[in-house]
C-alpha cells in the first residue's frame, strides 16, 4: 500500500493514481474543468491570469502545470 499526503488538504491517504485524496478529488476536478473551460476561450492566458479569472489557487495551477495537465505560458 502506497501512502501519501494529499496535495490539497495534507491528509494521509492511500494513493489511487491521483495527487489528492478521494475527498478532495471532486474539488480538484471542478477546478481543472474551470481552468480548461477558461483556456478554451483564452488560449494564451498566463497562469496568473487564469488564477485571477477562475478563482483557482495558484498553488493548484502550478501543480496542474508541473504534472503536465496544463501547458503553455
């Protein structure tokens, strides 16, 4: 069993192929969908613009970017 700390809440959880625990996963998915929707309309936006316009925390955006889920500026 692979135990990790949730990247979102810090709680220890049994890793299931995501950086966040099962309780945080719905919020993580919601944030990602907000970002994806914003980027469809504003493909050249920076991470700072995305955060400001979507309300998604910069730390979450950086995590999406580092994991390869986002690309760009």
